[in-house]
C-alpha cells in the first residue's frame, strides 16, 4: 500500500475533535481517517501539563502504530502542551490548531473579541502569544469555561444547564461590546446553536475547523501524501473509554 492511501489520524481528548473531523471529511472526502478520543482522561483542560503530555504522546503514538500517514491534533489544549514535543518525536506530519484569534481580530468592528476556552488554554502561553501577535488594537478577553466539556461529553449540547452556564460566561464580554466569540476548544462548535441564540445575530462565532482542514490538505500535498484515489475514504472511530 502506498503511503498516500494510508489514513489520517485525528486525535482529541474526547468528542470535540469530531467537529474538526467533519471539516476534514468535507474538504477531503477521498481521504480515510482514524479518529481517536481519549475519553477516559477527558477533560484535559483542568489537568496538569505532565498528565496531558503523557496521554497525548501515548495516544498519538498509537495512531502512528495504526499506520496513519499524518496526525491532526484536534485539541487546543493538547496542542498548547505537546505539539512541539510531538513534532520532535515523530517524522510524519503533525498538524495542530490554535484558537482563531487572528481572523476574529480582523473581523471585529467593535475591536472587542472574546475567546471561550478550557482553563488550560485560557491561561496558557499559546493564547497569550496569539493575542500579542494578532490582537493589536483589539481587546481580547479569554474566558475559562470549566465544566462545559464535561456537559458536552455527557451528550448535553442544548440543555438548560449548558445555556445557563454559557449565559453566565458570555454576559460580561457581551456587556463590554464584544462582537466576535472565538470557540477556543474543539468541543464548543457543538454548542454553536445555543451560543448563537445567546449572543444574537450581531455577534460572529468563529472556530478553527475549516482552517485546519485547509492546512492539512496543504501539508499532505507538500509531502506527496494526498490520497490519489477518487473513491470515498472511510473512517474508523476509536476511544480509550467505552
Ligand atoms: N477539545 C479540546 C480542546 O480543544 C479539549 C477539551 C478538554 O479535554 O478539556 O481544547
């Protein structure tokens, strides 16, 4: 089997990376994928860096043992902690993601942006660097959202509890005039409907899925790894949990 027909591994702490997988499959329907969620250790966002690093390395190594030609780390938290060390360890292409601060800052008319993220991403150096690099003249508020990922993992994306949590988190930034909300965690696109209802039509919601899909395709082409078959690719779903 040629390398280009091998699958692309997609990794997240749990279900969140499925929002990225959706964008990847829409852009590259001819590619095959292996999705791996670390449901046993989810959520990562409130764990310490050593624990996250160990889990990410273990599970991404598992994807490469399953013959993946590349890996997409579809988790902002995992990327903030481990993307550099993963790239040092594996020769195959590893595509990461980060909160979409740059497009959000460009898009904001009020020059006020809110980034909704896990506690680890919200307090991390990656986000601070992004804000410093792309947020000139824009006030970027990072909002740590403990508890959201657990609710999504339990299957709740639209219930009363999640709406009340979102309203509380977004109340301050909205009152301060923020007109773009960045979904800084790959789980959050599943809340896009509930968030849109809370923030109203004048506030834009941006996520990273499409940008990651474009970047993944670009990297695969550059490395000569893009699938050549015109038939539809398949997708396997794996979890460290049940
Ligand atoms: N979906 C992940 C992210 O983008 C991780 C969420 C978590 O496990 O806390 O950060």
